[in-house]
């Protein structure tokens, strides 16, 4: 599969762009059951080989999905439903790190039921992201919760805590609401997007804790961002389905990506190719080209989508088919047996059908004979009537001639 997506209905969806195929996977077993309690809120790779996908649900359960087997292989509880949904999920080797909306950042060992590390990052956390340079360094931010960078190996206090923007010229405080963030490649700098259509770049090494660059896009809240491999631009999207590429050196808009109509929930650039995938509330997966900004692929997935993962494979090349679960193979065998039974009974059905056809043919022949006889009788009656009419006309003509002769004789 080229793209993995999480839906509000609790389904994990795998999309193969090359084969134009979309498959639904449910954690409830063989039969697919839809439940808002199992809404998928976060996705991440379970390892470097992209053989496992970690799925964070709204009920606090994290499930492990094997891309090779095409089935869920494990599950564990990493939070309570009262703590809010997952706003971040990432793998730390064999360990696992989670973040909830109420700001509980926890690290879980592979086989442990209790968190070995817990950090309180403040309330209303919208997102947690991992640094590609240092996997144990994460960034958090949310509503009235400024950007913070944490070292999960030393979680006593944040490594960096951002300051809010300066007050306006009317001495009014500017509100802040961080919706998404990302670490710049091979750097400690962090780029963020806010609900006030702002894009900021923070440099932890700078003596200023305020943004070193500020850009604005549109008039609606920004919901997601992603960085291409070059690190010179950033892709952002808002609640109206508008997507754009911004230059991180000048803060200018370089171009827009058209096509989306609903609020964009997730963006992710391909690790090596100039492609970007997006999902939104209009239930479509879209893949755009970053070079000409044209829409390359568009797939309708029937459910409102929350998050996505873009695999490192080329979506334009043919991928090997996904293995099917053993349960589905057993179901296929049952259906094959049912087809065989139907074929065995087909001989008797054909004989019955032939007999019915023969009886119908006989009935048709008898009906046709009756109709022909009735037609002949009607024809005979018509001929007799015609002869009678002709004789009447002849007699009337003779009578008229006789009358004329009589009148002449009298005259």
C-alpha cells in the first residue's frame, strides 16, 4: 500500500495508487464494525522498515497493524478515554510515546503496562511531533499553550519554551493557538502553523524566544503542515480546504494546491519524491505534485479522514499484492464450496428448464392452431357476408330498371 489513513469510523484504510485499490481494515475481527469510540486519531510507523503501523484510537488503545500480514497483531491501553484523544503518537525503538489532548506525554516500554516517563505539557495540546535528528526530542503546542520542546530522556523541564508575539499597537495581547509543527531537516528549528492563519519559525539557539520569521496565509485557521525533503518550503492547509506552498526564506506564497473542498486534517510530503498527500473531511485522498502543483491522484474513501501515512515507495510503480488474513481465506474456501454445490445442482435445474420450455412450446402450438381456426372461421363469415351484400345490390339494381321501364310505358 502507498498510503495509510485513519477514519472517524474506526477503520484503517490502505490505498494502492498504482492498482487504484482501497482496502478497509477493522480491529473488530472478520466482520467490519463501525464505531466512533474507536475513531483513529493518530498514525505512525512502528519501525524503520515500514512493516508495522501504530494506530491510536479515541478510546486510548494503541493497536499494531502488520503491513505484511494485512491484520492487527497486538493492542495495548496507553491512556483513558477521559484524558482526551491522542494528539501525538511515535515510536522510540521498541518503546512507544503518546500524547493526549490534556497534555499527558508518556513513554511506554514494549511489554510494560505502566508508563516509565510522564510529562505534563499543559492543557489543550493540539499536536506532538518528533525530531528527525534526535528521536527523543519532541515538540508540543496547542490552544493558549505555546510551543515547547522536550527531551524525553530528561523530562524535568522543557528544553525550549516559546514566547508569545508582542502586543499590538493598541497594547492588546495577541492570542496564540498552535495547530501543527515540524522540525526542519538537519536542524533544531521548528516551523508552526496557528489557528490565526500564521506560520512561524522558532530557533531554540537564538537568544530571542519569539519567532524569527512570520508569514500569513489566507484568512482561515490553519490545520496542518508538512515539510518537503528540500526544507526550503512548507505546505500548509486550512479549514476551507485551501492548500499552499510557502517559501521559508522570504515568507511568501509560492503557489497553491487546488482540489480540496473540506477542512484538511492531515498533510504529508513523500520522503524522497516531489509529492504531497492530503486528506480532509470531504472523504477524499489527494496526491499533488510539488513541481507543477497539479493533482496526480484522487481517491474517494467513503469516510471522514483524520490522519495519514505516506510510505517511502513510489506510488506510480506496481506494488506486490497485500497478503490476506487467514480468516478471509477460510471465507473464500466456503464461498468456493457454495459455488461447487450450485454447479452440481445446475444439471437438474437445466432439465427442469428444458421440460418447462417443451411444455410451453406445446401450449404455444395449440394456441396458434386455435387462433388459426378462429381466423379461418372469421374469414368464411366475412366472405358470406360479402356475397350477400353483392346479391342484394344486384336485385336492387334490377328492381330499379324494372320500375323505370314501367314508368316509360305508362307515359
